[in-house]
C-alpha cells in the first residue's frame, strides 16, 4: 500500500482514507491512459519523483514508465507560525480540520485548483509527437506527471476532509475534459488547446505562473493541510515555469541569431519575432483572466475567513497590516467615454492585488528574454501586453483596449487584432516548424539548444528510452 502511494501524511494509520484513495486510483489510471500523454506510456523516461521531506533530497531521479510513476501525497514542513496571520480570525490557532462555516468555500477553492491540474495534462497530451529535443520531451512528461500528482494532492484533501461530497468531487475531476463542449474544465484558459511547443512554453511561463500565485495565496491559508500541501506543490511548479521561461528564451535566441545574420527566420523553419510576440500576447492575457474579477465578493470572503491570503502575506514590509480593512484599491477604468478611478474596498480587490504581483513577476521574465535580443544587438524588444488587453473577465472586459491599454472601439480592435494575436496563418507557420527531433543531444531548427541538462545529466543524455 505505502509503495502504491508514497506519502508523508501517515496514510498507514488511516485505513478509511487508504481505502478511498485505492478506490480512486484505478479511475485515475484509466483517466491517465485515456487522456494523458499519447503514445509514450511504455517508454522509459528519466523522471524526478517526489518522495517527501526527510533526511535526504525531496525527490529521486530515475527511468520510469509513466503509468508506473509513484504519485504521492506530501505536505511541506510545519509552518513557523501556528496562528492565523490575516483576516477576521487573526491571532487564533490554525485549523487542522475544516470549520463547518467555511466548508463550502474551501471545497470550491480546492476543486477549482484541483481541476486545473488534470486539465493541463489533457491540453498537452499530443505534444510528445513534436518535441524539439529528447530533453524537451522529458521535460514535458515531467510536467505531466507532476500536474497529475497535484491532482492527487487536491484529491487527498477532498477525501480526507470533505466526506462523501469530497469523494464525488474527486470523481468529477476525472470526468470533466479540457475543451469538452458539455463537460469542460472549470477555468477558461484550461479549455484552450495547447497546439504546439511555442504555446506550451507560453502556457508554462504565464499560466503555470498564475498557478504559482494561486498556490502562494493558498499557502497562507488558515486551513493548515491546504497551506502545507500547496507549499509542497510550489517546489515542483518552479520547474514548470523554468521550462517555459528557458523555452521562450531559446526560441528568441534562435530567431535573434538568424535576424542578426540577415536571414528570414521563416525561410529556415524558425519563428519570426512578431509571431512569438503574438503568442506572448495570447497566453499572458488569457492568464490575467485566471485571477478572476478585480472587484470580487468571493475574494473578500476568502480573505476575511483566512482561506486565501495575499502574495507573501507574512511580509510586514510589504503590507502595513493584515486586516485589509478601511483601505481601498484604486483601479483606472474607461467607461461612458472617459477615464474614472474606481475605489474598490481592499478585501474585495484581493484578486487585483494578486494579479499585480504576478504582473511584476512577468515583467521581470520579459526583461530576461529581452537580454537575449540585446546580446545580439537587435533593436526589437518583446513586451508584456497591458493588464487591460483582451480581457474576458473583470473590470476591463466590457471595453476594448489596445496592447498598451488605451481604450479603442470595436472597429479599431477588429482592424488591429491580427497584429496582436496569432492568426490562423501564424498557427500554421508554427505548426510547420514543429518537426520532432529525438536523437540525444540534437535540437530542432526553430529553437536554440538548452543550456543544461536535467538531474545532473549532460545535454546528450538519453532522457527517453523508446521501447
Ligand atoms: Fe500544478
Ligand atoms: Fe505546473
């Protein structure tokens, strides 16, 4: 049993929970085989497997067939503080159990987070067929097994703390499908197809980074099992974001190298900078929406109840106090033909606060990508679209804004949309570049080689052994 589900949550002492999880396991494996990575289930992949926080490292590295990956359940070490540190219950003891009055909200938070994990595996399931290198292929599968483990992490919370309706929710996690017309995943960005590797790198840069900020806010939670579960997940999430950031940096490097040499990237199967920019615009703006409405009564409830804090809520230099009462968040919006400032009571603006922290982080990523262009002495730069661009959710959703955030009418938007967001022709261009390269140490023509290997192995290591 303990071999089946490695854990540091004393599963051995909880036979009821063991039975529930063992009943869920075959359904999970059916899901994995049906909509997990297509075509590589029998191959040996050099993978990192989380094994918990003990005397040694938190993970081990070895060849594994993906269906044999040991999806475990882990909590981070106990937090330094043992009191609730924000909201209405500030100063009281952390909760080991779900308080009845916040059960519904906690379940919704856990289900919403949990649903994104299998969704991303479904979105990425065909990408193995076009990986630009063996290391990238391995990285994709690493992300896939870890997202599936994150589903385990949330299902553990549902099974151990929410009784029969938690078990129902856990089953439904395996029933919804990314992009399905009748039974889609909960959040919109997780229903968008990730059709090529440029989209994967953008997704892991921008959408996994939204995940990081959501996990960080849950890692502040008064509900201790949730806080410590999400804290552990963040260790794995860092790698996913690194795959995205270094992936785009490598695409930019290859394109810059060709531009510098006076070669049209497209002529050699590489990707023009403008197309990279459009992908950045598409995936960053879709990820802004994941934060939810800037003015949100749910957000206020979550903060007041101590369920979800701000980014680094513990940082007293960052926040004057942790009550967030009698303060407002100012948001500039364009309505009825003019700019107005909306004063949102701070607790209702928690999504906006989290999105601001995320935007700063994304800004730093863009700076690092632009250093590659500087290195090649090119004048062109990549930019992060305005927080107001292309929004479907929140206070900027009712009005069109251009890429810099200036209000524009529908006609102007329509006239420029093809300059800002990928067109069918752009998707086709990228698709044509997606020629798989599976020889150890070799890499596709549209991307520069990685700068280092994984798990201490060299670049030309055989990261995937095909059966
Ligand atoms: Fe995840
Ligand atoms: Fe992730």
